[in-house]
C-alpha cells in the first residue's frame, strides 16, 4: 500500500491485471536508455500515444477500442527530439510512429512524390530520423491493452525517478475509462485514476503534462482545471475532438495559454505540435530552474 496516497485501488488493479509480454526485457532496455541520457545530463520525455484496448475475453478476439491513431503523440515525439530531448515513445502497437508516419500509409504516393520537388521535405525527415537513430535518442515501446499500458507507464515512471525535474511526462494516449475485471462476467468497472499515484508516488519530481479531451468546448477549461486541482500536476493540454489539430489550450495553475495555427500555417502544413512542444519545452526549462533554486 502506498504511504502517500493510502489507497489500494491502484495496487488492486495491478494485482488483477497480467504483466505485459517481455516486461522485464522492456524494463531493462528502458533503464539502459535512461542511464545513457542521464550521464549526458539530457532531458528525457515519456510520450504516450494511441488508444488502449479493453479485451472482452482472455483469448482476445473481441475488444473495446477507441479512435486515436497516435497523430498527436508521434508528431510531438519528433518535435521533442528537435528540442534535444531523449524520447521514450510508449505507443499502441501499429499506431503511428515518429518519422514513419510520413510514409506509413502512403508508400506508393511517397515513391511517386520522390520524383518531384516535394522529395526535399522527405529527405529532411529522413535526416532527422537517422540523427535520432544514430544518437540513440528515440526508444519505441509498444502496448495494446489498457493493462499493458498502465503496467508499462508505472514501470517507466519509476525508472525516470533518478532524473528528478529533468524528466517530463507527456500523456497524450487516449486511455479507456473502463475495464473488465473478470472474464466470467462482462461488467465494466471504472479504471482507477492513475494520475494520482503517478504524481504523488511514481515520479513526484517530474514535469507532468496530461491531456483533457472533450467534445463540448464550453466545459473544456472547467474540466481541465478540475484535473489540475485533483492531480496537482503542472499542465493540462485541453483539446476539443473536432478542432484538436488546429487549437489547444495550455492550462496551468495561474494561466490559460491558447495555441493556434493561423490559416496560413494550416495551408503550409505547419503542425500544432511544433508550437506546442516549443512552448512546453520552455515551461519545462523554467520549472527545472525553479526547482534547482529551491
Ligand atoms: C488527447 O486528448 C489527444 O490529444 C488525442 C489525440 C487522443 C485527442 P490523435 O491520436 O488524438 O492525434 O488522433 N489525449 C488524451 C485523451 C484522454 O484520454 N484524456 C483523459 C480525459 O480527457 C484524461 S487521461 O479525461
């Protein structure tokens, strides 16, 4: 039982949920990655991306899924790399991957494009990809089910602890609210809100950013503020389903900062994640500076 949260619901969930395949191997790979970048005093961000599944039976043929294909997470990971972060990319298996996303679904079009001037942009993506690979800055780790996701999330958070404020958590995955505790009975249960132990116990010193997704704009900021109050983390990125690619609001304890793409930026293919990550990276620097002073 956790001394800080005093709550067993979290432990209960983990006890009832099987460990992901190759859990120990994945953990030791992540630990090596973190140690490597800690030695260079580099900031490390955990980006979560894509949707979790909730299996309806033990040999999973049928499951509950959600819409997210991981555009937000995979694009954000690229911009974090541009800002010199090392990135642990915890993503839903077969969802979009950083760099690969530019060609993943249209390889034939891309090969055709290679013949004209648009090839320049693909070459720059290739260059950034090789850079990330050769400097070992990007570690993809996959999950499928809600249980796998939460086990991996907890494990990565614990491993990030030695980095203190140099660690950032960027929780963009679309996480199911419900799970099915037993295969005998198809009853849905509320998933415990893991941000509580995450902020209090798993990575108390890290810079934690969560996302709030709504379909109704009029309640968005209120809900984001409620999450900040409840979990006591640093930033909520609030977004509405239909406009998430052109507008988000960064909500902190004492500010509300809209980030938007202009029509011109939309037309020239700028991604909102470019502006978002630039802003968050500077918030993170200020946070670390304030921690080091105190
Ligand atoms: C988000 O709000 C992400 O921005 C999206 C990205 C999932 C909308 P895509 O993959 O979509 O680019 O298509 N993620 C968080 C969603 C979520 O589950 N939020 C919970 C909530 O709103 C809190 S953890 O209550």
